[in-house]
C-alpha cells in the first residue's frame, strides 16, 4: 500500500485491510492510530497538563471558536471510492487542527478533508487513508505548534515534510472538499 523504505516508530503499520473489515472498522483503526501517536507525542508537554485528540467533521477551518488556535497542514493520502472501488493517491490532502489549552487541559480537534471519485456520478466524499508515517509527521508538527501557540516556546521555523505518494494525474479541485470550500490553494 505504501513505500517499503519507510522508517520511524510507526513505519511497520501499513494498514492493509481485508475484505471482512467494514469501512467503520477501518476508520476506527486509523482513528486509534492517530490517538496513540498523539498521546505519545504530547506525553512530554508541561507536567500536569493533559491533552486529548478529537475528530470533528464539522470543524470550520477559518472560524475557530473563541480562545482556540488553528493550524492547517497538507499531507498525502490514498482514497477509495465506496461506490466503484476505484483508488487514487493525492499529495493535496488538507488537515485542519484547532487547539486550546485551558487550566491544564488541552484539546485538539482535527478534520481531514475528503475527496470524491471523478469517475462516478454523484460519488460520496471519501475520508483519506493517511499512512502512519505521515500521521506521525503531522502530529509531530502539530505538537511543535502547540508548544509555540499554547506554551509560547520558541521552536524555530523548521517543520518535517510529509512523505509524498506517486501521483500520475493532476489534482482535481472539483472533487476536493477543501478546494470546494476555498481552503486548498490548488482550487484557487
């Protein structure tokens, strides 16, 4: 499913799904991977503070609630059409985080933007399947932003770049949820 030359603490998790798994099972497994990596990355933040990660499909990228900070990143992922089974890769997948630290309790809400199949008429928007290495990179960069925005630490300008997937076709703005909402620069 992904490049075999991956390295890192989660590189052995390639998420190969069997036909007996339901889409709900697959998404729950991926969501748990996000949570596990997030807990690992936030364990060394300020002693006594606790952080949790929540998935929120209704998160408005440009309108965080008062007191919340936003962070928007791009990554690569694969998609699978639930209508025809077609799969496609994309290096233009937006992930939005809203974060808040209040009285020692930190919350991060996350939304991964979807894409739909260009071959199927009326195809539903599909959730991206982001490999564990890119989840790790996203969350490492997120924790740097938490340190900057919530703890006012100077972390410097560097961020880890995501691992690209091989893409043979151009980005399709009319099939990208982020482009349709004006968030993805490819759709402008």
